[in-house]
C-alpha cells in the first residue's frame, strides 16, 4: 500500500502515535485509494502542513458502500446487547485517549485546547448514551382495530447510513451521528471535512480496537463532490445525516429525491439573544460571552444577533465590551479564549460584515479587524446600534463578531428574532415567568435557552425548525432517525 505523500506527518505531541492516521478506513482495512492521491491538512494557527491524507476516488466511495452493504445483515442481526458491548468499549477507548484526541483536534482545527477536551467528553457521551439505547428498541403492541387480529410495530434498522460532518466539531459530530446509527443496527460511511480528517481517522482506529466488524464503521476521506455524490445516487445508502451550511443541505435534499433517502439535516443557526430589562444583567453578560465566542464564534449555536431592552442597553453594551476586551487570542495549543478561524474565507466574511454594518450606521466598540497573532486570527469584536438591514443581522457570521441592537417592545423583538429563515436556537434572559412562557411559545426555534447558554447533551433531541434542518440528533429520537417502522398485522389462520 502506497500513498503519494508530499509531507511526513508532523511530530504531534501524542502519547499514542497510532492515532495519527493518513489512510482512509474501509471494510476493516487502512486504504490509500485507487490512484494513491493525497491532500494536505494544515494547522490554522500557523499555516504549517500537518501531513497528507488519502484522497479517495468515486470508485473507492462505491466500494465503501459495497463493504457496508455486506456488513449490514450481520450487524443488524447481532443481539442488541452485543452491539451495546462494542459501543461501550469504543466509549471507554475514547475516554482513555482523551488527551491525545484533544491535542489532535486542536492541531487540525485550531480550537483552544480546553474546548477540544470538552468536545471529546461531549462526543463520548453520545457513544455511552447509545450503548444503553441499543438495548431498548422493542416491539410495541397495539390494541387491534380488527377482530381476530394482532397488531405490532417493529423498529428495524434502515440500512447503510452516510454521515457527512463539518470541521468545527470534527469529533462530536461524528460520534453523535455514528453512535445512534450503529446502535440502531446500521453500518456507517463517515465523510469528514477535508480540513479536519485526522479526528475522524483517530475514531476509526479506536473503533477497530473496540471490535466493530469489518465494514460497519468506515471513514472515507477526499473531496466531498467525489465521495458524497456517489452515495447520493446509490439506492443502497438509505440514510444521509449532514451537518453544515443550509446551502449544501438544500443541495443534498435535491440530490436525495431520486432515491428517496431518509435525511437528517443540521444546518445554519443565526441565533438571536434577547435581553430584557428585568434580567440578572451580570449573568446575561456572562452567558452572552459564552454564547458568542465559544469555538471562536464558529458554532451553529453561536449567538449572532443581540437584542437588548433600551433601558439597560448602554449598561449591557459597556459590560459586554469590557468582557470581550479581556478575551485572549492565540494558538489553540496555548489554550486562549479565542483561536484561529478555519480559513481565509472566514476572515474575509468578518471583515465584510463589519464594513457593511459600519456603512449602515453601526459603531465599533472594540476589535474590528485582524489580529496580529497570525493570518487567520481575528479580534473579538463588538458592534453597537446595528440596523436590521445590515448583512450581519441577516446572515450567519460564524466568527467572533457580536452585533447588538436595542428594542422597546416584547412583541416587536420576538418578531425581529423570528424574522429569519433559520430556526435552530434562541437565547432569552428575563426573570418574568409569564414572559418566559410567552417567549418559549412564540420563538420559532427548535431549541430555546432561558437564562443560560449550555443546553445540549446526549439525552436531548438536538435540531431546528425552518431552514435550520430536518430531524433530530441525540435522545431516543436521534436513534429513530436511522430506523424504519414496520407494521405487522397477524391473524393465526
């Protein structure tokens, strides 16, 4: 097996260097691909090339479907407790190798090391959760509507599942999807972002050690237009789960029509953050910092639009700006508050949104430009008096730029918050229980966080409304996305 490597892998600070893999993982084997081609992966903090990873072909992608299809009957027929045992071992191996996995993630993705460690814990929690859920999809009996007939509902694995994951959470987006699919009895085809493939390949190494049969867990690296297109046309791929932009989600939606696949889409966010005058202001500011600047702002749950009641507007802007100015910026390995953005396009978008906001009358309270730490670093930025027609109030910024606007009326701010095609999460800070109820009801978002920021976890159904996606990830509903309901009506003739 050969690979056209132009760079040897960097000397990463890993206790177990076997976790740094350059080959794809298909049918229980590490493969270079039909044409032995490779692509570079770089450290966003320094621009240095980390190493090369196999760039598979459309033929290789189809071969992975072959492998998963062969593996499906055996994996689906395995006793649930046996699937659970393998998943549990995978969880244990992830936790045992937490530090290496976090170091690897920071190296390729750039996020602060403490956030990377948190992501490993978060991602592992889904594997642990679904190791238990694997035992629970039972046959459900129903009172028959027909004489002399017995009626049952069976939950059965849907088939081969394609999982397409993003660069901002290169570990957790795989485990959240894969653990649910595997627990349901579905083999998986994982296509990680070309910018962050090493986290996925490390998970494959640990999956192999955990004892997954050949073809059950596959990681196919390469260009998405090459790898994913082959899956969308293949009738054997029954479920597609994607996390990424709404634009690509729409494309996959259209491409899935001819083969009528089940879709789970977790798309854009553009979250509003509503601050009412009766809130705990210091707590609201603390939570606003978390909601805006986690993952350097590169988070679909990140607050993008801040609406603050006018009577506390100046106080909030001052306190939020002071806290923002205290944030440290630097390479993720040094564990700052803000790491690099993923690519130059992300940096350019911050600049474009700031320039547009200023042209429309906004004011910069802090930051506003690139950071001297490196080409992909951007200053944490606060914009005040941002009008509704500014780009940043209409598009997901996906970076460390906060846009703040005042409001006077509850009904008006709810309408402004809902005035978007997105509907993933909304944040509300108030102490009025009646307003909490009204806002929770009226906000058109799949998740509503009241007086806090952290809401996600393995037991909850993560997902949005409108063009923020379809389906749910996590909880029992996340596993059900990979299963079909079979209705059996039986007469003992």
